[in-house]
C-alpha cells in the first residue's frame, strides 16, 4: 500500500468510490495522430435506434444505405466533438461495416456505400478509405448497420 | 500512482499463465501498442471453456456479462504477465468483441459492459476505450459466448 494510502487510513478518510458502470466504452480514443472511433449506430440524439431490423428481411438496401449514412453523420459529430473542427481531419484511414444480414443477403458493400459516399461528399479525396464490410448475425438494439473507423488527424 | 495489482471486488486476483498455439502468439508489440489476440472465457492453462453457449438460449444476459468480465480478467492477466505490472498500461485503446447470440438476442452492448466495467474498475481513467461489438452465431470451443480482441497502449521503457 502506498504511503499516502496508509496516511489516509490513519486519518480515517475513506475516499468515495466512483461508479463507472456502463460508461467504459467511449465514442473515440485518440492515439497520437490517429483517432479510433467506436462502432457508431444509426441512432438519434438520445441514442435510440432510428432504423431497426435485418437487411434483406425487414428492410431493403436503400433504407439500409440511409441507416449507414446516419452512422456516418453520428461519427462526424463525434469527430467534431473530440477535435473541435472537421478541418483537422487529415483523412479517413480504415472503416469496418457490420451489416445485420438475413440468411441470403450478400449486398453488404451496397449498404456500406451509404457511409462511404458521405465521407467522400464531406471530405473529397480525404474521405476515401480502406474498407471491409461483413454480415453480422445480430447488432445492438437490432440496428441494421454499425460502422467503426480509424482516422488521421492534424494538430 | 498506486499499484493497480489489486484484487477485484468479487475476489478474482489478476494472475495468469498461458500457452502458445501454433502460428499464433498471445500478442504482438508495435512501438507502444500491444495487439492482443482474441480471447474467450477459457482456462488459459487447459484451454477448457469456462462458459459455453449462445446468449438468449443456453446463457442469460447476466451470464453473458460475467463471461465478458472473465475475458477482461484474462486479458488483464495477459497484460500483467507481459508487462510485469499493470502500472505500465497507459490505456486501453480499442476493443472489438464478438458475442454469440441466439436468434433475436441483440443486447450485445449490455453483455460487453461486463468487459468494459471491469476495465474501468481496475484501470480507472486508463480503462476507458473505444469499442465495437457484434453478434455472431458460431464460435470456437463448443460455442463460447464471447471473444474479445484489444489494442493497448503501454509505457515504453
């Protein structure tokens, strides 16, 4: 036990223990000139799903494309929140799209384009990125798509 | 900074040994990052699964939470084993998690809080991390319920 801890004990001081339950996963972590973005969902400002269901079962590609776009918008909001200004985005490096897929659905890339198109729309060439898209069996809140990303930021 | 080599609330001590498997190592270091292979809730000496089953069918949400917590404890053991002390962990950077789900189960984030809550319990501010989780339907070792891979930033000597 550290000297200070022993001293606190002698003083009879018990520090309050902070309850961090449910908050361990944050929206992004900055590592040097990279920002790792958590999987972003197609949710509203309260975190509630705007789109739910499996693509190819409960919705078609066009709707899922819109959901992917919303993931992108939420991600841009996170980025701005963390670094203050989207000009500070150097470029999008890599993304992973998880698409909640029905058994026979295989157009995950078409769905993911909702996200990728937005990035290029907003950032031009800086928005182009390496990408993987896959089918998921299930996603949180039964959303149709979750997108995570790694981006490079400028000082 | 106080030493963080302490015992978690429910009596688990962070202490572990492990085995290497062919072609795979536990982790790879890149500068000040550790890329840690996916870990499930498995006995690290025998490879036996501590939890098996899909969440929403063989396992409840609460059991899934415990399985995810077990993964965190195992990974903290890996870190302590590798670094000598958890004081050398600068922060958990990024987590990617697979949760084995029954049809219709989608509270995947609630399951994964078992992992994240443990990280912040032990590492406090350094335990906060970016996280992505997805539901899947087939996992190794008799359908373990959770598998988690992590990127960790460590102190360089």
